[in-house]
C-alpha cells in the first residue's frame, strides 16, 4: 500500500478523491449530463447566411451532425457556454439527457503482429486482475493496442479508465478515441471548472460514460462497471503528486485494479525501473513492441562534444547548421531544454569541471542564492568558487539555460521562421497549447523550443531534427533517479523525430560524450540501460531494490527544522530500517521557508512501515515539531 495516509486524517484522503463541489456535501447527486441538438428553427437558421454572429453560427454547424455533449462544443469560441445559452434562448437549440453512449466502432488499421500478440494476450483474460506492461518503442502503436482492448471491454458494457500524464496531451488522444470508438469520453483533470468536473464525474458515476479519460486526479472517479484501467506513459513523474496529499498514481492504479479485480495496462516506451523489474520478475505480464507500426525508421543519433565547440546561446555551430538545413528543406526542428526535475549543478563551460564531494562518491548541488555547494548524501557544504578551480576560466554556470532566451535568440537567427515555445509559463494561458499544436500540425517549417512537456507523446509528422541542448546536469545529479529520468527523456524526445516517411536525426550536445551511461543508452538501447541502472540500485539498496521514505520538515527558521529532525532521528526505533540526516532539500528555500529531510531506508517494505508507525506517536509529541510543518513521504520521487 503506497497511499500515504500516515499524517492525514481519513477524511482528508476521501476529500481529495472527490470533486471540490461534492465536498460541500448536501447529499444530492448532480443531474445527468445533457446533449444538445438543433431544433427545426435552428436548422432553418443554418440555411441563412452566417451574418455577424460568427461563433453562434459555428456552433449551429457543429450541431448539424446530431446531438452532442456540451463539453464537445468547448472548442468553439472563448465563451462557448454563453454562446450555447444564446442559441437556446433563440429556440435554435434544445437539450435532452444524454443516453448511454452508443458505440459505432470505426475500423482501425490492420494491427502488426506484435500489436496483435499484445491484444490477444491481454484480452485472453479480461475478467480478473492482472498487471500488464505494454513496453513499446515510440511510434510502435501502443494507442492502437489500447483502443482494440477498449473495444472489447466496451462491447461487454464495461467502463474503461484511461490515465494520461498531461492535460496538454488529451486533445489529440480524445480525438482518436472519438473517431475510433464513436463515443464521447468523460474528461477529468484539474484544469476544468468545478461544474465541468462534476458533470464528467457524474457521468462516470452513473455509468452513463463508458470511457473516462483524465490525469492523476481522475484516478478516484467512481465507476460502477469498471472493466479496465490504462495508464499511458506510466514512467512519467507527474503521476506522483508532489504537494499535499501524496500518492503515486501508478501504484494506486494497480491497487485499484486489484480491488476491482480488473486488469490494468501500464504503457510506455521507457518503462519505470519499478515496472520493468516487476516484468523481469514475472509479476507483470510483459508485452513488447519493438518495431514502429508505420514504416518510419528510428532516428539516428549525433553526439556533439561541447568541450570542442564554441556555443552561441548554448547551441554549437554544427547544430545550428543542421537546423538551418532542415528549415531550408521546409521541415520542423525541435530544440529541447532540460530544465526541471534535476538538482542544479555548477559546471565549467570551458573544461567540464563540476564540484564533487570529498567524502562521498557524489556530486555537489549548487545552491545559487546561498552561493554554496552541498552534498546531499553527507550534508557537507562549501563556498561555491568564482572561477573554475581546474582551468581558472571565468566560465562557471548552472547547467541548463532558459527557454525564453533561447526563443529570442532563435528568432533573431532564423528571421521570418515562427518560433513556438512550449513551457509552463507560455502554455499556462488557456488555448495557447492547442493553438501552437495546431500550428505545428499544419506542417510548415518552424522551430519548437521547449522543456519536458515537448517530450511527451506528441505526434509531429514534420519534425525531422531534434536538438538536445544539454543533459549534463542529469549525468551528475545528486538525485539517484536522475539517470533513469535522463534515459527516459532522451528516448522520448528522440521519438519525436522522423515519425513519418522522412528520416529523423537527434543531436545531443554534452560536455561528457564518453560518459558510460550515455554510451550504454545510445549504443545498446533503453532496456540494456535500465538493466544496468537496476543493478546499480540493487548494489546501493535503493528503490526498487530497497525502500525509501522521507520525513520532510519545513519552517521559517532553519534552526527550528534542524532541531526537530535531530530530535526525530533520536526517536527512530531500532530495526531493519534506518534513518539518516538531517539534510537540506535540493530546493532548500521555498516560499521563504527552510526545508530539510531525514532519509529512511530499508531492505523490506513492511519493516519500514512498521518502524514509521511506531515512530509517529513520539513524533507528534515532540515540542520541536510544533514550530515546523512536517510530513512523511513514502517512495519519494525527489529530494
Ligand atoms: P505510440 O502510442 O506507441 O507512440 P501510436 O499508437 O500513436 O504509437 O501510433 C503511431 C502512429 O502509427 C500513429 O499515426 C498510428 O495511427 C500509426 N499506427 C499504429 N498502428 C498502426 C498499424 N498497425 N498500421 C499502420 N499504422 C499504425
Ligand atoms: Zn574549467
Ligand atoms: Zn558527501
């Protein structure tokens, strides 16, 4: 059980599973969702010219094909609800309660042998709990496999829950589901209004919606006829919620499937080490897709040694040259910056020096504001140097440059070519993501600049070149998961290149082309790489070979946090699990508070939980705990 309920009252756990509106319980369930359809007057209106009310006319057109759920009109204008009520006031549109979706299956492509094998093996026994890992390279057609399985389950009048890591990914996927399965999915994610969420939630709850698609927050959607859970991009760290009530969506999805006695399919081109080790051990059924479903070949890699090259805004001359050539051919280029999820490392851009700990086999983390280099394993720290200690160059920089600077630089260099930026700041505004994606899919030459979010699941037929600016902070991160994430990220980003008939190239810039991890990944592939990482974890007793938890604490005063954690470590009961620390969190100051943690490790899960349980009462009574905010994080994804 990985639900972290230790420091949460049961009510809190239940609350976070319900849409916010329902938390103000008055016992009433919301009305069923409505479908909207054209009246005769509405049809007559459509025969007239559009006139000035363009948006109203568009919506009428959208309804001409038959009744639709309100949700499906949300792409029409910025205020579709208002437009819809205007149409109703005019008597052009009426509503009726939505009937259960009637599936009108559209045939998909002929499956490849590998796809067919996976479908056959998984559908052989859909009536019981079993965990399936669909391990298929990018473009191998995992989504087609999901849809075939969904057809089978839907035809038995069961419900399917599909979980995806990013809201931004859902429109493409929803379109495919609609076209293939002929039904309107209920969509649940945290970006929806309360009303929208409630509507979707009720549709699932009443069994009216057979298909529920959502992000992590959809995990607890009640489904009376649940028949299958699919978790796409199962390796994605966003399935782990980092604030407040913490749980790993992957583990909870598996648990939920077990409770419901239904199968769960975890899909990824780069499975997490946890899932792979379960597959290696035979606990999960392992379905591999090793070929692309379309004719597209896998991209070629080109590694550029940053030590040998001058850079302009982080880009080397050969990279810029290739970018120019691709643009001249009318193709699209993706420039990828790896910014989030890694601890910052101070590096020399001249010789590649980076700080490492004298006492541990570990790299130092750069705390920019405090000008310190810290070891997150033993807690030692020292002042960050001004000049490179090795070559004396004034070339020390935090690894990873900003997307915005890069966007500006590219705009200057490639005048007249659109530069589309995909990062959290840019796509936070509603509609920006869709608009930019639409532009990319038009296929004209353009440059895409972005972070992690670009690496996920998108299908861009005209992207032929991917440039990865720098991944070195991952090679030397203090976070033991950094190499796993790096391998997944490289593989995923590379999967964006050359998805159709044009071959793709991936350029990787690094100060450490000879790094063994990189070499292994690029020459032997992700599976070999993952096996090697698993062996390393085994040797170090790290997850999934061992188990970890953190006692996190924060307060305005660093000394208060330290005092509490020191008191806490003394109370830690003896046993198989042990406690280490206190250590500062990688982002030590956040929102004006100091954050630190104790690391708890154990070869066995039950001993870890048992000892934490014994520990808790004492922790709650600690006077020093009153001045700090603290929580226990089981299976932490970051430090
Ligand atoms: P994945 O999810 O594994 O990255 P997708 O399911 O998105 O792959 O498939 C990639 C592309 O290949 C899509 O355009 C899809 O329509 C196409 N495709 C998938 N399976 C087949 C098939 N059996 N025959 C032809 N095209 C296919
Ligand atoms: Zn140097
Ligand atoms: Zn150290």
